[in-house]
C-alpha cells in the first residue's frame, strides 16, 4: 500500500500533556504542525497520575527550581485552563511522630522558592479537614489543586486545531528519515484504518515521555537515557478529603491524598521500571498506600478501595544517584538538542509545568532556526466546559428530570456513579465514530466509579450498537476488553466488601450474560491498546476472557496475598 503523503513544519510525537502543549504553542506561533499519538490522547503518563496540580510545596526543600516552576505555572493554568482545574486548596501537615525539624525547613523553602504558603493552627486545619488525625503538630495552607488530565490534553488539542494544527491519534511512528544530518520526514501507521503516512517536515519534537529514547533511536540518536519511574495510585470510593492533604515530610511513598471528581486518590510509589509498557503492581505496595492514608486520615482503610493503577514518570538518567533510585532523581525538565538538526527531545518535568516545557522546546527550535516568534500560550485562555464539581452533574440531571414533567426521561443517566447521561455518550460517538470503549471512559469517565463498569458497561455497549458505531459482535468484544481492563485494576484489592461487589459484577457478566463463552469476534483495528493494559490473562487463561480469576474464587487468596505480598498483578487503569 502506498503511503499517504503529508507535509508540515513540525511533527510532534506524543499525545500527553507535553505533546499537546507543544502542538498548541507551535500552532499559535504560526507553524504548521501535526501531532502523532500511537493510541488515544492522555493514554500514557498524563492519564496515569494522581491528578495533583502542584503548588510547589512538595519540592521546595529537595528540588527548589521545580518548586518555583510549579508555583508559577500553577497560577497560569488556573487562569488559562479553568475548565480542567478544580481549585481545592491543600494542606501540608506534620504529625506527632514525624521529624519536627522539617516543618521549619519546609516553610523556609516555600519562602525561598516563592511558593505561596500560610501556617495555620491544628484547630484551623481540623476545621478544613475534619477527618485529619488528631496528632497534627504543624499545618500549612498551600495552593494545591486538582487537574483532569484528559480534559487538559483534549482542551489543548482542540485549541491547537483552531490555529490549524492536526491531531492524529492511533497513529504510531515507525521511522524517522534523516537527510544531510537533518530531519526530513516521519513515517507512521494508523492502527484503526491501516493507513500508512509519510509526513515531510523540518522538525520532530519528541514528547513521547518514557518512550522518548525509542523515538530518538529511530533517527539514529542513542544519547537519550530515559529511566521510567513507576508509581502506583489507589482510588477510594468517595472524596474522603475536601482538599489535597500532603504529609509534611521529605517526599515519600503514599504521602498525598487528592480529591478528584467523585473519588479520592492516594499515591504514590517511585520505583525503577524496566519497561513502561509492563508495570507490575505488588499487593504490598497497595497495602503501603492504604496504611499511609490511614496515618493521615484515621479510618481511611475502612473506606472501599476502588481501583489501582500505575504510571511511568519519564525521568532522564541522573548520574548523581543510582540508576534504580528514581525517588531521588531530579524532576527538572530536560531539553536535548541532538546532532540531527530539527530533532529535539523533552523529558522530565511534571504535568503542572507542561505549558512551560512546551514554551522552552519551541524557544529552542526557534533559536535553532533563527526565527523570532514569541510564545503566546500564557496569555490565551482555552475555552472548555468547566471541570465539574460533584454537585454540578446532580444539578444537570435534576433539571432534566423536572423538564420532562414526569414523562420518561429523554436523557437518562447511564453511569450512575459518574452521572454520565445518554446524550453525552451519543454526542461523543458522533464526534468520534471509531471510538473504543476506553476512549469513552477517558473522556466521559464511564465505568470509573464504584461499580467499575458493572452496571453502565452493558448499557454503553447497547447505546454504541444502537447508534450504529459498533456491530452487535463488536459491542460484545469491546465490552469484554473493557471489563477485562477494569477488573485487572481491581484484582489487587479483592478482599472484604470489594470482593463481594466484584463477585456481583462477575456473576452478572459471566453468569447471566455468559460473556466469556460468547463467540470471539475480531476487534476493530486499534482496540487492543499497545500500552500497559495489554497483558496475557493471569493463570494462563484465554486472553479474550474478562476475568483472569473469578473474584469470588480469588477473595481468599487475595486477602492472604495482601498480607504476604507473594502475588504480582499487572495493572490497567
């Protein structure tokens, strides 16, 4: 098959926050730009973190430069992307058994790095967060917030398109062509359509995160040494805290609790990962996260843990520490201008500083090209729907019910946990006719609440079939894949109430619906994501099945494993 030829000034590789930020910056400077992402936007590190909008407090002692960058970009993001941000506020709290000298270092660090901070009394902290441990000795208010990573990247992408940029998802780079020591073209393949592309360009900006070294190697550059830092996070079944709660100690495992939409997320670990596509989760780590949450919020463990997942931080090799010591590697952004002209790699940094990272990459490219085109992104607001508070969707649903005057609801709620309505699903399917089940999840949050897709999964599959997007057989197969990915992220938590809940889901789908024994159907191209979600099922069972092991059967072994850590489970957010 002949490749479809395209041309542009800049090809951006990677559809996370950094990549979409670069695309927007490039387009606003007047360059023609195309973004290539091998799966969906926000499928990598951006969609696999705890949702924290950093105030800078976390780094004010250990990484002052990052702290200042976070503080400055925090204010900018609140202004230019209010639709992706919830201004929750945050606390740093020191407990009785902590190092009592650290709070003074923290306070001085905030002052030195210009991180806004205010010390308050423990009593004032309890008024803000009533469930805090009653052993707080010092408390500090900071300007932490939460970010919906998927709304952030889609907002950037849509804004970039307004300036003429092009976004190509499910399009994987297969080669970078170099001519006379400079970038000449990029070859790519679309996994959904089967189409091949040859994109002639003047520059390739490599924002592939933990996969950046592989992209650079395609152009013959092997000087990028990315060290993926694996971190796990656990979502609880409701907003246990009102704002972000940080343990006021040197950065450690499980020292942050973040309220995001309808849940609270505790995180995170930091362990070297050999392969960002293969991220194991040890139940011991899960239990450590829950214990860390318990230390700050007594009774934390009594809440239901919904889901566990892992992401890989794209850290560049830091020669000051061991190659396995990702916890103490610098979080600073690093920009590498290669010997191949027009090829620039960006790594490190944080989602909070994505806009600044994009600005610096584009500044470096403009300098290389000898062009004076200033950055405009810090002053331009991205128009988007607001990042809802928990009550916003209730208001919308209740208004629709009143408007129906007792008649059948014209826009029924399909996902009760996240209050996703039928019209939201049909609208997205109309805009993206080839959307997969996980595309719907990332953009609408279908299946991300307490039932983990148990009740809304079948309804959503029926709607997609009704709209004509999927055949009946494809609906079944996409539902099977969706449930398999959901349940993998639940397997490390299968004990107690969670095991009973998942047993109900399993009996509905494998019993009533008999989903594992329905005929297998080839999935639409691109549905099997080439990401950390794509693993063989446990126990050597068929990969098409939804369950590696029925939750009812797994309850006893999971409870034992949660204590011993003898069982490793693959992750899928």
